[in-house]
C-alpha cells in the first residue's frame, strides 16, 4: 500500500538523491534545471503582471525621463514590488535583462530569420523538432520564438527554434512551457543572458 511522503523512513532529500541516482540523472544538471525553473517562473510572473496591468507604455515613459543608465534602479523596484522574495545580484540581473528586453520590445515582427540562419538552426538541431525529436527537413517545420513574441517582440536576437507543425500548434505561450529548450538567447545590447 503506498505511503505519504511524510511516512517514509527516507527524507525527501534522500528520496530525491536516490531517484536521481537510479535514473542516471546528474545532481548538478538537476539543480541547474530547478534554478532555471525558479528564475523563469519569477520572470514569467512579473511579465504577465505587467502585461495584464497594461503598464508597458507607462514604464517606457518613465524610463525615457530617467538619466541614461539609471533604468536598472527602476527595474529593481518593479521586480521587488512584484516578488516578495530576496534575490541576490546575479538573480536580479538576469530578471532585469529580461525586463529590459520586454520594455524595449516592439509590437510587430520585423522579419523571420534568414534562410541561412534557419539552415544553421536545422543543422544545430540535427534535423529534429526541438520538442519531440521528430525528423524535420527544410520546408516542413515552423519557426517558433522560444520566448513568446508578446513578451519580447524581436528584441531577443537568437530567440527561435524549429518545431514540427504538430508541436508548434500545441506549444503554450508561457515562458515555462519552453524551459527545457532555452538556448541562452542574446539581447540586442550584446549582453548574454546566462541561465
């Protein structure tokens, strides 16, 4: 008869270690995954709130009125007001970079990746759908923004992947739905988002 977690003689941490070991999952890789999940869930929560509250235009106006280079303090205030947690400088900077891209994003798509970039991405993905691994070839894939376009527009330069039509239709517009596909996109200001 199954028991509740509290009834186990092994602690939850011990159970996790045992699970990881039994399945050949490296603890460091798992910890990295959990960290990315947490940071992206915070980012998703903040950006979803800003979108719901329709504050993008207001915040852009506030940024325009600030002295050059001072927008980071405004970003920190926005993050702190929406998250009731303490962030270290690294975590804060990651979320600030995403927030910066969100606030600078346009509302229209300028253009899709060039044929050369698509071909390169196809090779990088070994001619496989980034979600399900189905073989894809030139002409039978969809170009997909990893991070939803409504958050970042075209601000995330390398923010695309190739999906089979079926996976692209199923994909959610939530950031967390693509967590396992994050390939460290670049922001136009040249800052690498390191998650």
